[in-house]
DNA sequence: CTGTATGCAAAGCATTTGCAGAAAC
DNA sequence: GTTTCTGCAAATGCTTTGCATACAG
C-alpha cells in the first residue's frame, strides 16, 4: 500500500471524511513507526509532543476511522488494550506475531503456509475465510539464553 | 484430561486450594457445557439459578484459579470480554476457532498442520513456542447462504 | 455556510481489589 | 482455630459518548 499524503488524502475524500490536522498528525505517527504496535495511549503521548491539546477521545476516534479505512490494522495481544499497526499490504492479511511469555516482546514473522491452511479449512468446514490472526506464545532467543544462565 | 470430582479434588488439594461449594458449582457449569465458550457473566447467570448469592467477583476469581490449574482455557474473541472453555486436552494446545463476521458464531476445528508450522517457525526464528492461538474470520455456511438470497 | 470533527468531562463496561464476615480443613 | 474464601461495594483501566464549540470543505 502506498502511504504518501496525496494518496491518503484521496482515500479520505472518497468517503467524505475530513483530513484534519489532528488526523494528519496521528497518521504521521504510524508512518514514522511502521514496526511498532502502538496503543491509543502510546499514540496520544507521541502526538502530544507536537500538539499538546489533542484529546484522547480524538485519538480513539481517529484510530477507529483509520482501521475502517484499512490504513491501520487493529490487533489484540491480550494485554487489555488494543494496539494498532500500519497495514503494509493491501489485503488485511499476514498479521502474525510471536509473543514472548517472559519479556512480552512481540516479534513479527512472514508466512506463506497459512494460505495453504486456510484453503484446507475452507474446504473441510464450508467456512469462507476472509482474514486470520495467529499468535504464537513462547520464549524469545534472548529470554531462552537468560533462562539457561 | 479426567474431569471426575475426585480427580479435581486432588488437583485442588495438591496446591492447597479449597474446594468450596461455589467452586464446585462453577466447575459443574463447565462440565455441563463442554462445547460452549462462556464469559464470566454467562457463568454468573447460569450459577445463580442454583445459588443466587454467588458474587460476580467470586466467579472471576474462580475462573482465574481454574485457568491457573489448567482446568479451563481462557480465550479471547475480541468482543471485549474473556471467555473460558474446559481444557479437554492435557496440553494447552489446539484452540482454533472460525469466527463468523456476520452472526458471531464460533466454530471449532481440529488441526494437525499447525504443529508443522510451529516447527518451521521455531527453526527460522529461534523462538521457542509453547502455545498458539489461531483465529480465522469469515462467513459461516448459513450466513453465506443468507447472503446469496 | 453547514455539517463534520474536536476537546472536555462524564458515562460505560469488564475486571480487580479492599475489607469484614463466613467457612473449609 | 487459622488461613483461605466469599460477597459486597468501591475502585480501576480502557474505551465510548454527549455536548457545546471550532473548523474543513
């Protein structure tokens, strides 16, 4: 997906949404933090550095909007808050995370095999799959080494 | 896993937990509803039919306890509340759900391929996997048919 | 101009916690 | 008998909402 401003501006225009300064600033946060999984509070804290009067409610409303536009992907790591990442691919797919049970670190991984699995499941269950989320829990390399010490 | 009472009683005793009437009643709810994914509120409502003075806090505390004992499995379908199901297998594995985006129905499916995928990921990423959760979002057969009408 | 977006504060939910009384073992 | 457990109510943490004002198109 293309994340230059003119492209995004069009996406807003198409749906009659206004591209306000607040929304631009929040968008920029995600463009600058492609590899992170930011919570609403994270975004609010970052955003306040350049515009300290943006309300938390606006952040929430914008995150919801950007998810609806498929610019962001909402993810849930089970830590009691929703997190968001920029949706790099055009299809809402490929969100796979390795979550370390010791340090909580989240590691991304690319997949190809899930597609095959999807097809098999679709065949066996008459379920039409449009998206999947996969989380693996375990221990990252660093925590494994610490454990062995 | 064996879910008869004497077995469970032992499990409590081993850890110096008391098998109170409230805990027995809550356990029974899950034994009677093996195929369901019950929220704390669901459990509270069912439990109140036979003992209307069990507090919601006790339900929450018991669900946490039973999860810790690996009698229950806590799952999250992203609907804002935690759900619990009895842990049929001895290892905390094989929780795979097809979630219908139209009606919200949750369909279980058994897997074998995930084990292979786990092994490949472990090799490629030096991540030691102990558990996984997989959710597929899509449309169940019934909703597909309604859609076509 | 007009309807949408914002900030603030208050409300809403699921869940957790403090505490005094109750009850397993 | 003691320690653990319970019920209640209050507190918490994330998120949503109502409303008057501000502003993008």
